C-alpha cells in the first residue's frame, strides 16, 4: 500500500468522510482479531486470508478505467497503437499513478498499477467492441490529455469531459452519406473521369453506404458487407454497359468501392509494425485481407452474372491522365480529402485545411511522377509533405494531427492499387505483383507520415505540468 499512499496526495478529487474512515479502521481491527484466532499472531503475515477493500484501491480503479475509456475512443477511431499506449500512460501519470504498465492490442487494453515489489498490482481491462471512425472525439481526447497534463483542469473535470465526449450524438446520417458519395465522385474525377462517371459513382456509393450501414446494425460481418457493397458498385457499371453509356466501367467500379477499400487500415497496419506492435499489425493486416477478399468476391459474382445475362463488362486498367489535367486533379484531391474529413466527423473548422493538405500531397505526387520518379518513391515523398504540413497545422491549432493527416493521405492510399491487384487476380490470376506494389505503397505512406511527425516533433513546445 505504500505506492498508493504516496500517490494519494496528488489525487485531489478523492475525499473520505471521517465516519467512513472510522468504520474502515474498526473493520480492520475486527479482521485482525479474526485472523489472530484462526492462524495465530505469528502466522498472520503469511496467511492474510481476509482483506477489506481500500478507498485507495477504488480510486486507482477509477483512474485506470478513465484512462482505458479514453484509449478505447482512440483505438476505435483508428489511432495507432503506440499513440493509444502513450495517452493511457500520460493520463494515469497526470492523475498520480506513476508506475503503470499498459498492454494495447487491436481488440483490448489492459492497465496495471504497480504498487510495490511485495504487493499485488491493481489491474483492469477493457475490450473494444465497436469501431466507429470519429475524429471529433479523437480530437476531444487529445485536447483533454493536453489540458490534464498541463494542469489546466483537475482529474474530476477530466472525468466529466470524457463522459460528455463519449455521450456526444452522432452526425446526421444524411450528411455522412452525402460526404462519402461526394468523396467517391471527386475520386473518379481525380482519376480522369467525366461528369457521368462522377454522377454514377456518387449514386452507387450512396447506395452502398446506406445498405451496409443498415446491415451492420443487424450484425452482418464485414466480409459480407464488403462483398455486397462491391457487388452493388459493379452492378452500376453493368447498367452503364447495358445502356451503352459513354463512360468507363472501371472508373465507376473504382470510385464506387472507395468507401470499402481498407486503404488506411493497410497504412495503420504497416505503421504498427514499424513502431514495434506486431500483434496489432497482424490483426489490422488480417482485417485488410478479409475486406479485400470480400471486394473480390462481390466483383466476381456480378461479372459472372453479367456474362450469363449477355452483358460483357470490360474492366480495363485505369490509366494515368495527361499532365494538362493536373490543376483539375489537384482540386479534386482537395475536395475528396475535405469530404472524407466531413464523413469521418472532422470538425468543420478543420475541413478547409484538411482539403489543402490533401491537395498539396497529390500535387507533390503528380509532379514527382511526371518527373520520372517511381510510384512508391513519389508516394513516400508526398506522404512526408502531408505528414509535415498536417503536424504543423495540428501544432498551430493545438489539435490532433489525424484531423489533417488522414484526409490528406486519402488520395494517396493504395485503393486503386488494390483494385488493380484484384482485377489482375480475376482476369489473369497473376495479381501477386500488384498486391506487393499495394503493400509497398502502404509502407511508403506510413513511413512518410511517421517521418513527417519526427521532423516536426522537435519544433513543438513541450507540454509541462
């Protein structure tokens, strides 16, 4: 109990009434007499079968649960494992628990307070049962951590803020659907599609997201959601071919499955591997693989059905657009990044900056590609640009970098590369090279964003208590 006793003066919100303290002391004396009768005074220290709950233990449990709840919000919103771990340790230390150990995996978090070498630790656990990308809550946890560590708020106030944050209402469904659909339309323009392709991608993405949202509430696994969504997106392309519409079906499919392609999950998997969390990296990688296989299944099912109906869909490769369309592509990348931010609950005041970061990253990528740089190298440099600019903006506005970095890398994520790999697997059964290229792009983005954070980190002012 020595470690807890030394931490108690820092826990200013703990208060024990005098009567409660007196009852606790009487309980200890009665328990001591019972132990003396059962085991004798000499054997009392070794047996110790009776132990009453301590007010200090309840306080420690409260702190640990508070920190794990904050980590739960971050992990369910897509934050990296290393950041979740550092946040939990920072919150517990700010509340007075200086000797904590934290274990974070993809699905659960465990925190233990080490009280001493000869005393058992106090341990609690939380399981991440629901994943919902919500960067407004992520930014709220980041601000709460900064205020608590710097001493601007007390632990009691931090507890209330976290309760308000966890109970905040979701954004309206119609707004989220329009944001995802608009992002898909802008993505097709970024790839060189015309207005008809953008309209069809908008409609297919709205249908896919609405259907998957309704099915997810019924507990349908993500694999089947990906398969059904990809089937719906390919069915829209089949309708275009059936009516001889002047549009590329491949662009329609590529834009329609953007809401399904786990591009950022692949980047997060690589980032966890780089930062020393192989278990979380493997779990995220398996999630990416299942989603990709679901997309392949949905596309293949509709293609087979179209052949039986006499409608032949030619899903050719999406080719690069000429350099003259660069301004339009950069603008489309900015719009796609901003709309992705709106779909993932980025605060409205940060949407414009997120769009600018996305446009800067895509402009750097296009210039480097037309300058002769390889695909992976150009992606890595563009990711560094996104990482540096996003972290600079986050430091200036004192918010989480994800508000700018994640929307900024969305035009760069290997969604198109995964689509090409799946297309090659279906048509020529030789998609291994394309899959390796997609993994290389994900590695380049993760490494570039991490390097951008490392570059900016020494320029930030340290937060001290």
